[in-house]
């Protein structure tokens, strides 16, 4: 897990007006698509953590039937349909966190079990799950990737996968920033854009995507992107902290 065949490049960049990722350099990033327009109506992001399981944000589904969605793996350009149909997976079930609350975004995480197992290859691989006792250090740099909107004025998401460096913020700062919303330092992380860049935050359409940190020569999934107002692309980004979700038994589900 956490190893890619195509190495990413790290220019300055951001998802909102950010830098294009090297194709297939984040092989665990998946797109969750509504069943419209030959699978290219993009809804949310997600992360491969097992060849049968994807982790994403619960609010992406709003209790809609699994038949409304498919998971596309190995994508870079959403308009490139040459890999279909083998890289599109139907969802068998959605497992919501038992304490998920939509109005507050509390425990905004879900697991997707696929109807058939993902075939790993150069462009498709899982991210590593973190040690539950390890939390990214304040000031540390991690990376957020997604196909979301690139500005407040944009009317549709980007077709090309983008990447953004994120700086992990302190729990006290996160608490202050998200005081009007749900934030629990035990179960959430937040980050902000790098001071060297103009804008590089999550925006509409980036929900569910991975926040990964490089650790011991592997990329580890520390956060699931949760929060970005529908009408504004925010300076700070909020995530469900994956290591804190072992009470949700991610490892139990993926080892069934």
C-alpha cells in the first residue's frame, strides 16, 4: 500500500486554481460518479483502502440507493472514457458511520463495498491506513487531491485530477475556525493552504477525497475531505481523521 509506480511532481499548486497531478501518480484516488452521461458526471472523491472497499464522505450519498452511483478507478481525465467498462465498479453496499449526523457533519465518513474486487495495476493501488495512535504533526505537510471546482465562480468541476499541498493546523486553531460547525479534535483534522501559495483549498466536489501524508516511504491516508461550503471555497479544510475511526471498525470491515 501507499506506493505508486508514477511518481508525483510537487510544483506550487492548489485544487482551487491548483496544479495538475502527474497522471496516475495518486493511484488510490477514485471518483464517485452519478449514473449519467456515460459515468462522467462526477459527484465526490474517495480512496482505495482494500480491493473491495473505498472510504469517502457520508454526505455524498444522502441515503440515496447504491444503484445511483458507480466508482471509477485509474482515472486522470474524467472525459477520457477509454478505460471503460473494466475500471468502473458498482457498489454493493454503503456503510455509514453509526454516529453520522448530516446537519453538523459529525462523523462524515462512509465505506463503500464493491460488487467485485478491484484489480490492482500500475494506475490503481491502495493507500495505507494509519496507526490510530499517530496524528500528523502541526505544521506538517500533506497532500489533498481531487477533481473539484477550481474557483468560487466555476459552474462545473475540473476534468483533470489536481493536487494541493496542505499544512496541518493545530487543534486550537481548528476549533476556532470551525466553532460554528462540528469539530472534535479527537476525530477531525484541519489544514490550511501553504503560505507560499495563493489558494489551495478544497472546494465543491472535493468531498470524500484523500488527505495523504508521506511516512516511512509510503503514503498514508490520514484524512477524508469533509467540508467546503457550497457557495465558497474555504481557506481552511476539514477532514475526518481516519486513524480515529477504528471505533468504526474500518479494519474489521475490510478484513471480513
